[in-house]
C-alpha cells in the first residue's frame, strides 16, 4: 500500500473470532456472511479501517473454512502484514499451523492474538507454548480487551521496518 497506509489481513480457523476482532477495532466494519448450523460465518471477507498513529490501517478478515483458500489467496495480495487469531479455548489447531506455514513462507510480518481469553477453559499460555518465538497478544474480541493494544503493537513493528 501507499505510504501512510497499511493492508493487514486477519487469518484464523473457523470460529476463532476474526470478525469479532475486526468489529471490536472498527464498529462500522463490514462483513459478508451466511448462516450455518453453527451460526453466522464469514463466506467472503470482513473489512474494517481505522487510524493507528499516522497510519491508515485497512483490515481484511478471511473466512476460516478450508474451502475458501482461494479467497485467502486473493485477499493476501499486497498485504503489509498478517494477524492470526487463535481461539484460546481450543488452542493451535491444524488450520492455524497451515496458515502459519504459508505466511512464514511468504516472509510476511506476522502477529498472533489469542482470543476468547475471558472464556472458561481459555489457556493463552498454551498458545504461546505452541508458537515458540512468536509474540502472542491475549485479547477478548467480545468485550474489546486488549484489541487496540495488540493492533497498535503490531503496527509499530511494521512502521519500524
């Protein structure tokens, strides 16, 4: 993106909280979703924008189902950074590992957020153990805890590059 603008793509497994994370950051964000037997799910993408310091940040949330790999590839084009949302109640799963491997291969700047830290059974420390050497920000997208701090910290690392 142009100077002063960042494209950050948000990845994660189904029901990790990607849409909720973007909505907590930008309450006016847009979502393209459908209803499944598990409830609403993103079927195309989420879009949010906000200002972080002097950076205009554009957030693109991806669907978490495997069948939407083509959408993730399209949204990934031209990204300045990626955030992987991990459900702290279920931990790092196969989809998260797959996304992590793909993004590491692309050498894209990357951050992790452990979501649902306010839920019973959440173990953000386990997410940290499963991702050694990676910074993991504990958040609750549902109530907004630490979402802005996590994004601000990641944007600071991108600005420093």
